[in-house]
C-alpha cells in the first residue's frame, strides 16, 4: 500500500529526518560519470539559460526543438526516443526500418546522445520488452558507434548490454509521478530496495552509471534539495524534478535562478523605460545579479512563473489595476508555490479580513484619524531613512499590521490607529508609497526613503551567490567611450581671429582620437553628412573616412535623420503614433532633423544608415558594429529587432547622472531593459549619460561635463555599480570649455586602474550577463558565462580555494566584494577562509587573460590589451617569468610581481605568451 506525502507536511518531515541521518551532498561519496551533471526536461518550452548549467540534458523532440548548439558549448543534448510497442509491431521487428524512421532523423538533426524510453516500469521484466530494447541497443551501437546511449527502467537490458551503454536511468525509486489532490505517491519500500540493489549491481559489476530520477511537487525546493541528497547518499547520479518533468530539477548541482518578474501598471502610451520599475528597481536588482522580465498589469498575468526559474516577484502596485481580484488570486497562488514577493507602493488589491491571514496581515478597522496630524513613528528599522528621512503621511496607510510571523520595518501611530508601512513577511515584504521614492520640491530631485537593495535582498530571500559582473575584468574597472554624431558638421569656436574655422569632427580626430590611444566608438548621422549642407558633404565624408580608418576606432550609426522621439513609434508596426494613441506621453514638436520631403521610415533610419556608412565611409576590413539610439533613445521593440536583423548591436539612454549635488540611486540606471523575450529585443543602456545632460541641454555651463567625474566616483564606491563610460557628442569639440572638460575626463579615467574596451565589447558583456548560470555544488559553486564575460563578484567573506578550483585565475578585493577572475566561460570553486599559499594567482590586470593552464604551482596564459597592458601576480615573488619564450625581469614587490607587455588599440588584441614557473 502506498504512503502518501503532502507538500509542506508529512513528506517534508520525513525527508528532514532522513537529512539528519544521511550524509549531505558534500559528504556523500562523489558520483563520477562521463554524463556529468544530467537533467531531463520534457516541457514545451526550453529554459535554456538554466539548463546550460548541466553537462547533459535529455529533451523530448516530440515537444521541443533542439537548440542552437553553439549557444551551449558545454552541454550535450540527448533526445528522448519514446519507443512505442505499436510502432515496433508496425515494422514487424525490422529494426533497421524502425531506426530509419524514428531515430535517424534525430541523429541527423544533431542530437549528441539518445535515451531509449519505452515508458515501462522498472519492475517489468517481460521477455518481449527486454528483447525489443536489446535489439534496438545493438542496432544503434552498430550503426552509430560512439553515440552515447541510455536506457530507462531496464535493469536487465543494462546488465546484458552494459558495454554498449553510457548509463542506465532508474525512475521513481522514492516517489512516483502520480499525484492526487496535490499529494505525491511514495514508492513501497520493497520496490525501492529492489531497485537500489539492481543499481548497485550495475555499478559494481559492470561499472555502469545509474541515474535516478525522482519527483517533488512543483515549487517544493526543500523536497528537491533533500531528495537529491538522499539519492547521492545512495550512490546514484540524481535528478529530482516535477512529475511532468517540466521544471529545473536538482541533481548534484542546484541552479540558482537569476530572473525576477517585475509587475507594474503602465499608462496609455507610457514607455517601459519611464516606469518606476525600470527607473528605480532595475538597478538594485541588476547589481545583485538578477535580470528582469517585465509584465504590464493591463495584460493577462503571466504563466509559468515558478521558483525553479524565478528568484522572486516584484510588484509595483497601483490603485488603478482593472482586475484586482485576479491579481490577488494570481499572487496568492505564486506565494503558495514557494515564490517570494516584494511589494512597492501598493498591493493593487484591497487588504481585508479575508485575504489578510494568508499574508500574515491583521486588518486594522478604520477609525477617526486627523489628516492634518503627522503620524508618530513607533518603530523604524535601519533600512529606512536611506537617502532621506521618513516623513509619514496617514493618507498612505494601508490599514494593516503584520502578524507574529513577520518583522515590521516601519510602525506608525495616528491617534489610536497603529499600522505598518513596511515589513518583512513570511511570503516576502512590502513598503508603501511614501516610503519608497519621494520627490523633494525644494531640490526638484527624488530620493529613496528605504534602502531598495537591502529590502529586495531580505524580502525575496536572495541567497549569497557569485554575482556576474559587467563593471570589471581581472580586477580593473572597465572603461569605454562612445560618440553620438550630432555636431559632426558644426564649426568650432576655438580658432583665433582670422583663422579658418574647423569642423568639430576634425578637431575630435586630431585632439581626441589620436591623442588617447584607447578604443573609441564613433557614430555619424547620415543626413547630417549628406543633406544639411550639401556643399560640405565631400569634406565631411573625407573627415569621417579618416576617423574610421584610425586603428582604434570602431564604426556606429546614429541613424539617418536623428529621430527625437523613438518612444512615439509603434512597437509592432514601426509607424509613428500620435496623441490619440500616446495620450499624455505624446510630445509635440519637431520630430527629427529637417529634411525636405522625408517622412519617418524605420528601415531608412536603421538599415539604411548602416548601409550608407558601410558603402561610403567604412575602410576595408571594417563595418558598422552598433547603432547609437538618437533623441530620447527609447526605441520600440521592432526597432531593436531591426537593428539585430541588420547585424549590429545597440546602446544609449540609461539616466545615470548621479553627482554630489544629486546624490541618489534614483539617478543610476540599470544595465538595460528587456522589451521582449530575446536578446534581439534588449536595449543596452549607456553606463553614464552624455554632456548634454551635464550642461543643461547644452545651454551651459559648457564645462559642466567635468562633473561626470563625480558620477564615475559615486558609481565606484562604496559599490562599483558602473564601469567608466565617457559618452559625448561631436559638438563637445565646438567650445574651449567643453573640449577642456572632455580632456579632463580622459585624463582622470586613464589615471585609474582601468581596462579599456570597445563599446561593443561592453554591450556583449551585458548580453552575456543576462545568460550566466550559477549553480550550487554542495559546498561550492559552478558558473557558466559566455564568450565575453569573465568577472564574478563574491559579496561574502572568504576567498576561492585555488588549489582545488578550476577556471579561476585569481581574485582581488574591491568595492562591494571580492572580484573573482574567470579563465574562460566556466569556473568551479569553493570558498575558503585563507589564501592558498604558494599557488600563484592573478590579482589584477589591465588586459585580457586567455588560454590559462595550471601545472602544479606554475601558470601559463596568453595576455594582451589595448592600453598599457600589465598583469600583477600574487604568491609569485620568487617565480621565473618568460614572455613569448624569452626570460623577463618583472617588477617584484615581496610575494608579488608585475609583468608588462606591449599593447595597442586596434581591431584585434595582440596576445603574448606568459609563463610563470614557481617550482
């Protein structure tokens, strides 16, 4: 008779008891296998970012297509072959015909292994079933030698054909896939013991890997963790997932979800970029390591929001939600399924005696209160008064107090009315309107009342993880610079009386691009080159060709006509919208440069301008690599899609202008904004805004861009939130004070410990950042990034144990944590308390480290960079160094040494072979 376990009750108690008696994943005998970490996913969609943490993933080709293998170079994709007896009988046992129809197309499609699954039970050992499967294994092993084969629930076949198999899969040793009223079926003890005995026999007598799939109710993370530990203790390679095999399960590794769903209500015509979520909440979440998926509360509430894929939900509530009961029901269901929720401003539905208990909220009945009397603060947590003091307003009261299971952060009293305005609760946390972001009339600025970063950490219970970082590489802060083409044809005000005035673009070429030998990214506006002054066109194009021919300059488009309001473009059709569609978000006035006879054409703006530059201005070997959005820089989804289709990256906007006189996180933007599901619909933001903002829309003072140095400093400490980005327009060369300000920023920036890169290299790091997968490996971490991102930030105590790590070159303490340097696109490490003595490590480098090899206490790698590349190594003071095979004498300081190499800013990096011998 089956014993039934319910989510959160008996099953959890049983597993908790087992966890005390059994070794943990870290203590269990390690299971080694050529399969590595394996996952099974039979859903209709493919959560690629999470699944790429696994070395082997089995998917069902009847439900989902094989992904692009180039995007997951460290993951092998196996096809589940559903072997149906009816199909077998249809071919009358002619195995070659069966394989030609059902298997060969999968192999030709590119699958790298097969799982043969006849959907039978482990205890079923009928002769016909065994004969069918052994025949199929024999045929496949002969036809496709070297192709890994797995069989599911076939112990006899695995024993008879062990030499031809890469492993056996046992299903349901502890829980069956059947559920009844939310309960999971427990497998009888005798059945489990028999299965474990057969697994041990296959392992000990045949050396065959046995993978065990088991099941938990969706959302029960504790069950997944403990059941995986149990299977590891049994000596099996585990994978614990949902009964439908449509979740991110847990095996030897636990994938840490890095997506957050942000729900908010958009107004008619309101750009996503101008919402509270993007302007105020995205940056703290990005810094903590989380990518954001946005949802508009006007639309149907999203499906498939589970705690194996999402780290939490952020709700920016509003009293204007059209269907508050639907939102309430949806939110309570997500909470019941184990997701944490952080509520800002309002819940979006009424709190009352009915829903309050589920949220640990006590409803405070309405009482007579005096609206002109300021509430008294009874309790204020340290999270409050972050940038400005708390200023309670009874009009913002929700009329609730938290219960005994919650922690109040701000408790207020007005007469006999005692209520909470912020709290951490069992399901997450909330903070009401007047205690989030407030507007200071006297300063005309905004300020955070609560610390948003720490509140989000606590409310969503965000774990401490190695954070992928786009601000730094090899311990040095990234530096990039890009130019919007505006003012390319403007004349300077620098020339003395009687001298011929120069175009700003010519001054930039000689006094900036040639003066600072670092990567530069330059754009032009096509119509400014060709339409605004036709007589000047030959000279302007000659200057542009000269700039683009410089070895340190990459090419970009700043569109054809410089549209001022990309936010007025329909996201689906690409046509211009008017006040009827945009409402209060419509801005009247000139929409672009004045070009006679021209009407907005999104293709002309994007692909047309790119074609012009490539055809008329680009030197041999160079092409346009990016589009720098013009005007409000709020392109619609279709604009992003068309840029990607044209083969270019995109950047601009971002609103990062924090200064000492406006010292607030509300003036620091996120990395970018997702306007769809794919990277082709993601806008990357400039790291810091341009001189137009610092000079009050170019009205003066024209030296104002010097204050960007304050922005660089305030986004570096106490937390390094942004790289250095000198972003400006051609017209900065038109005035002595503005050009001097530009020089001051270059001189300041290049005086710091920076690693200069091209703008497109920064963009690619941001796109990589979105897809980095982080997994817990018992007592350590496994990280897979991408081709471009190489930096992690560890926010806790301790340092990586280099003696046992792989894919780690070193680390450096810095703002906000320890910067851990990856050698490639994968790293595995544990955090220890002390440095690994005698093991050389890279602490910092102003260049790129590639092709790293460790051999005992010796280190070898390729190293190069664009600007004064040098590398510093610790625990290497007595080591011998060779560069390109020749002995060099490094600068030695105690146990550290520093090695410079030659470098220059070009379109490719010149790498040098560095050998550090410490034996």
